[in-house]
């Protein structure tokens, strides 16, 4: 994908909501689809934007940050994929070298038969971040999809192929772009459905697996046991690597350190409990793996610029 078309360097102060219509984004008259790679180097806040009449698909290619969506802060990093429906209000904040492949599209991109086929894929709708997300038994919102390194590399290849056809601009390329985007959505929907029905990964680790496959398994272990006192040496031992070598491989493939990834999982679970229960912050801290409520509060505020109590108040 060409590294251009949207580049945010410093982050602006919070401004009134900017309303964006699909006509403001459309790049080909005959194709109701827009695609671009977005860069957010370092900043505090991009300001709020509302998608008036189009859908958006995001694939986080690198860096880290907060995506504030409908007043809810989501931590994002390489490997995250999710969608926003029309009417969504969002902004990026506290970002560092954030790189995003964004696809904006109107439902008119698809035929009636294609829309019916997409509607029949439950995994696709679990990619959407809505104002009233449901919560699964494991504590994560239905939309949450952090792809394993192996599968994310597959998605990257699809995105590159799609973009190359998109920028060609010919009639045949437009037809192929349409087909490739439909294939991308189906692939993501199937993977999301699969990711919500995974079993334990503990028995699938072996010394013979590649680093990328092993990192995928370690990610799953982290997601299942984040509330436990997991350490980098423990995780490194699963891949038969030194802690320093393991951290290097993990950071390269996932886009953040092992400690940062575990912290992210704990904070996501804390967000869910703060929104959906009346548990005290001390109880929540212990349930998600923090030492005490003070550690939870410090980490939560450092990440989201909100105290746990202020975050909870938003949803009461």
C-alpha cells in the first residue's frame, strides 16, 4: 500500500465534531470504496469525526494508541482489526507511530446477493464496535479481534493486493477490487468466528513450531491467563528462548512488549467489569491481575487519561 494520503503529525486540541460524508472520501466514481494508509506519528488528540453515511474497516499495521469510539477508549496496536458502522464518532489520542490501513465503503458497493451472504456470517457482525456492545463470558467485547501474527501476515498480503488493484483505476481493476474486498470481509468474518470458539492453547506449544506460530500460541495463553502473575521468563520458556530473545520476537510480531500486551488485556477486562458490574475497584484489580486498586488506578489513568471511577460514571 502506498504510504500517503493521510498524515497526522502533532495531534490537535479537541475541536467540535467534524461530520464526514462518503462523498468527501470517494476516490472512484464507479466504486463506492475508499482506501488509504493513515499515519499518526505522535500526539494527544486528533479531534472528533463522525462517519455520517458509510462503514469503516480498520487494520492496525503498527504503533500504538487509543481509539476513542463513541466516548469509549479502546487501546489499539498492530494486529487489531475492527469495523465502525455509520454514525460512529471517533478520534485518536495518545498515539505513537500509529499506522492504520483504513477502508471506507457504502453498502451500495455490494449486490443484494452479496449483502445477504455477508449478513449470514455472524463473525462479520462481531467485528463491529457499536455503542451497545455485548460482552462474552471471557470478558471481551464481541468485536475484539487481535489476529495472530501468521494470520495477520495473510491479511497484509490481501490488503496489498487489493490496494494495488484499487490504485490502477481501470474498469477491470475496479471489478477485481470489489471482489478482493468482498473476499477480505469473508476471510475476517470466518477468522472472527473461529477466534471466538478457540480451545486452550497450552497443549499445542512445541519446540518444533516456528516463532510466528509460537507467538500466536503465547498470545492465546496470555488471553486465557492474563489475570495470573505471568512473567516474561515463563512465557519465553514456552518457546525455549531466552527472555531477551523472546521479547524481541514478540515485540516485532505483535507491535508491543509482552508486558504491555498483558497489561492491555487486564485493562480491557477492567473496563468491562467497571461498565457492567458494581464490583469495587479493589475486587476488580484482584480479578484482572493487578496487585491492588492503587496499581489499577495508576495504570488505567496512564493509559486512558481517566480514573476507573470516572470511566464507570460514563456508563451509569
